[in-house]
C-alpha cells in the first residue's frame, strides 16, 4: 500500500495521507496544491511537496499512488470474440491500433473485463488510456520530490471502491438497470455508471457557478452522460442516483429531479460522515477526498476491478520450451536406439529358432493392416481438417500491415468467422474513410496480397467520431486458402 495518495488534476493536486479503517479512511493529512493548468513546469509542485514531506533521502523514497480524474483519461468499450482471459491483452492491443486516434505507443493503457453474458458469442472490455507524456511528468515530479510512483489509478474505480468499503453498493447484476454515482465537487462533476460492483461508464462535466443552478447543472451533465453511455451500453434504466457531496450541496437537488430519470431513487451521501473518519480541514471539501480514499483501499480485499497504469494486465509469460524439447529429444533418441537394438536382438534370436513363426506373424500383420486401412483414411481426413485451423492473431497482424493510417481510414467494428465446408476464414470490417480512393487503394492492396474482397457499396454518411470521415463501407475479406499458400510458396 502506498504511503501517500495524490489526485493529479489539470490545475491542482489533492494530497492525502492516512490509513483505512472499518468505517472509512482516517486521514491525517489532506492538502490541496494549486498549479498552472496543464503546465509541464512542475517546479512549484515539487517545492510544495518537499515542504509537506521534508527529509528527502536517496535510499528511502516515499511510495506514492496517483489518481487521474476522468478528464485526463479516455475510456473505450471494445467488443472481442469469446477468447480466454490470457489472450485478451494481445488481441486488445491489436484492436486499440484501429480504435485509438493516436499511436498506441504514445499512451499507457490498462483494461477491465466486463461480466460475460450467457450465450453471447462476444465479450466486452473497458480499455482505459492516459497520455504517456502525462504519466512521465507525474513520475519525474514525484522523483524530484523524493517519492516513488508505485500506482497510477483512475478515479471512477477508486470511487466504486470507496462505496464498496462503506457497504453502499448492491449485489444486483440486472442487465437492464444501472446505478449512477455523482461526486459533486466544487470544480467539476464526475458521474460513474455501475451495475452491482462493475464500472460500466464514466463521465466528467463542468461544475456550477452558484448554488441556485446546482440542480440544473446536474440535470444537464447527467443527460449528456446518459446519451454518451447509450452509444455503447444501449438504453439503461436508472435505478438509483447516489449524490456524494456536502449536505449544503446535495440538498439543492429536489426529489422531483428523479422524475426526469426513470423515477430513480435518490440517495444523498455526506462523505464526511459515511466515507471518511476524522476531521476534514475547513478549507477543503470532503468530496475532494473520495477518490483518494478509494485508492487507499487498494491494499485491502475488494471485488472491484481496478485500473493501474503502472501494473497493467498482461498476457502470462510464455515458457521457454526449447531446452526441454532438446533434452526430451535426446532422451527419446537414447530410448529409441536401445529399444531398436533390443528389438533386433530378440528378432534375430526368434528368426533363428523358427522361420515358420515369422511367416505366421507377417501374415497376421498384413491382415491387421488391411483391417486398419479405413481407420488410416479417417485419420488423414481429420488431419486435413486440423491443418485448416486459422491463427487469427497472425492473420490480423498481416491485415494491420496492409491498413493505411488512421489519418485516412479507421475500422469502427469487425467480426470474423470460418466456413465449415472448406475452412476458409472471413473477416468483416465496418470502416470509415475520408474518400473513396482510400477504400479502393486498400481493396487493391488486399487483393494483391492474396485476399478475396467481395463486391461492396459505399455509403456517404459522416462518422460520429469526426466529420472528416465522410465515407462508410462494409468490407467482407476472404482469407487466402492455406493450400494455395503452400502451392504458391513451393
């Protein structure tokens, strides 16, 4: 567990220190450090942190956890085939190259798998990214302050952990309903969509200018968040609306507010009473400490899936079987040589004793071979079917090499299938391009590489991602027949 927790916002830092108790977080320090908005010059931040935590030592650095609010990260809901968990990281990185509008190497990423729906041929994950230069600034600033960055978390998941620790989350997993948590801070609103203990969506919006417009501001941001979430989640009924903030702020939202949002139950939560133990400095609002409090729980047992850019989920390392195969081959060779020698000695001895016995044995062997001819035929057919298996990751790697950059064309969705009769693989793309020439150029490259592209029609319709992408097309690409590949190579 980190010794210091910092929420790293665009214009300020919320620095907290304390411990987790049964009733919440017992904070011994809560300090807000202002800084120039989105500035790469962090000298003032370094000086402020050194004043808070003097006694810098090169041998012993304080361990710090950083929490990024929603406005500093991007969240994408990505659909994948029903693959094992171990294959998700590699397949997700391949999908990220087509989904992200920036190079994959320029961001740090992690993901959380969403619950698998029974009978569904696909599974969903939430891909969360933060700019790599942003994380580098944080790491450098903490290092100059005598601290070591050990965790880089995201506020939506930390808020869910804080509510779970306080016993405020429910166990329901109804696929049609969601709970929305609204953290009402003085500088911005953060909305988190939850189903049970699973984070489904997150939204950050502007705060209010005065107390009399709090309800109107919340209604506007909640409507925007619901529309954004509907693009990936579909229409969801709001079962519960949890307002986290001081009573002076949450009381400005009337009970009639719920009538606009499916008649949801409104719960007002004072973080100073329900989530945090001990006194809060008067100059700070308790709502500012909710995310850092949730990050402190990372060392305790929790059922909330977390995002950590320092220790992201990765595919399990592949074992090096080369030495084992070499030793196994040598041992098999020794055993085979010894077995052959013993067999030949026994056979020579047997042949010298009785030639008739050998002829009788040969006759039995011929009968057995004739009886097993049909089994050999079936085995050959099964072998041919196995040879047609498609390594999807390899195929997608080859396809990615033929794709133009996302500055000209990007893939919004794709699916894949195998035709059982002949084992031919098919990949269907839904793509957006700036011009038809980009699509024609991609089609030509695919056909030159041996792929079959079925006839298609383009659709003039602007993309929701960017108005620059005016052409929509659905491509059905047939993978090359493995046998034809072998004949061409020979």
